C-alpha cells in the first residue's frame, strides 16, 4: 500500500507544477520565482486602460476573448493593464463606479459615446447598461486567467488621459492632478480589489515620474521625495495585498534608477536598501526605453545597464529583478529591423530580463482630443482584428521565444 501511495502521489506532482498561475510570486536575486520554485520571465504587452474613458481599449472593435486569444497566440505570459486613479476617486468620492455607458458619453460626447458603447456591447454581449468600468477589468482579468496569462496592474495616470508630458498635470507628487493621498488610496484599493483575480501577480506604483514644466504645487523633484512617497505607497500596497510583487519606477520618464540600485544617499540620509524591507522579496524595479534613434546597440546597452539593469549584476548592492515595462516602435515601417529593436531583442534574453512591449492597441477610443485615434505603434491594426505587421510580429516572436527559453 505504501508503495502504491507513493506512486499516486508522484503522479500528482506534474499537474501541480504545471498548474497556472502558481502564484504568489517572489523574488530571488535577479529572478522572479513562482510558488513552486520555477523562474518566471515576464514576456508581454501593454494594454492601455488609463485614457479618458478609463476602460481598456479596443472593445468597440473586438471581444475580450478575441483580443486575449491574439495575445496568447504569441505565447506571451503577462499583460501590463493600465488604470487611472480617477476611476477610484469616482468610486470613493463621487458616488461609486461609473457605468461604461456613462463613461463613453462623458469622454466622447453623448452621440459618439453612445455609438461606441453600442459597439462594445455588440462585441461583448456579457456587458449592458449596468456594467461598470471595474467590471470590464474583471472580465479581462478573468479571460486572461482562462487563457493562462498573468495580470500586472499599472497606475498610469491620476487623471484619465493620454500619457505623458511635462504639462499634463500628472507628472510628479503634488502636480495639478497628482493628489498624493488619492494616489495611495487608489493603489491600496486596486491591490485589494485584484485579490479576486487568481492571475493578479504584480502592480506598478506609477508610470513615468517626470519633472513638471511648471513646478506649481509640486513637491521638489528629487530622489528624497521619490523615496518618501514610493516607500509609503509600497508599504500600503503590501499591507493591502502581501501576495503581489510591487514594481518601482524611476525618474525622468522611468529611465533612471541608478541611485536605487546603488543604495546611494538620496538626500537627508535616505537610502534605498533591500535589507530595510520585511517584504524585500516582493520588490521589483522597472525601466522604460525609447532610444529609437540610436545608431549603435552599445549606446542603448550602456544606458540601460548603468541606469538600472546593474541590479542584475553580481556586485549590485540591491540585487533585484528589473523589468523593461515599456519599449516600442512603429509597426508601420521596417523599424523592427533597426538598431533599436534588434538591440532590445538581444539584451533582454542576455540579461534574463522580463519585458512588456508598448503597445497592443491598434487604436484608442480617444487620445489627445482625437477620437478613434490610429496607433501606428500598435501590434494590432486599427480594428484590432489582425496584426498590423506580420514581419514585425515574427521578429517579436523571436524575443518571446528567447526570453522564455
């Protein structure tokens, strides 16, 4: 009996090991590890949801299942799903979550908003006039889970709008729309809310900190301010949901994290040291890079390594994972063959680094005042029905395969 019991127990092991999502994740040096000890490398795509409508893009053209199936067809394993704090402000301060019908009307105007809404419910008949924005996030998270894809939430903006610029009021702590208390409240809310999603594994505290064009009410743009509020926010998020990884982004549009890697004096004696955190194995760094005009890979490599990816090095004081959560280029030409794209395809597997490409969207409900905006950087075409450039996708597939090898 004992021998047969051992055999039956062993027979169960492969099923457990391969069971998605094997969460929660933790970090181990430069690695992200799942609950059964396997290495996890993020290889995914950005799906924007932080625009004026404040629901993820593309649903007026395709069903959620169809869009997720396209992501899955590339063997991607994660979606960086963006959101705006304004959505949580509506819930907390303005009477509750907004229906998608009202959200479209407010963002696009009554007539065009209703047209977009009708298209959404035609493609996604599970939605109706009572469906709220967060229920759309639920549906997307559920479909991603069904198809074996992780959810990484990203707070992209405070006020729902296209990101980013120095004059958009969302740049830095205390900027016109960047209410610090509301930001922390919104992060806490989403960290807790996402507990219902089995595939919710991580959250980015803020997308692309940047210096405001006009300081106005903003706090000093420096690393000391960064430390004070990011660490407080990380503590709040970890208390709300201890299971998820917390991604920290850097200054200057998230291109600089060097003082964090080095444990340098950030001002006033503040230093970022992993050893100070009880949840050190939940912290990840994220960088962005858009050096599309680079003429040599070395120019990209040196900057990326020095500004953050040194955290993967053996001698790093704060050795931790770094994920390139944004990079991208036009899908409407041969940029995929250029120095920049080729360099990223080389470096990410070489550094055993995760990444999420910008962007899935072939179009936006509205961007910078233009409705049904054409996104030539989008992996998908305007109608979200097929890839914009099959050669570019073929090149991307080589990065995915190398990253997940």
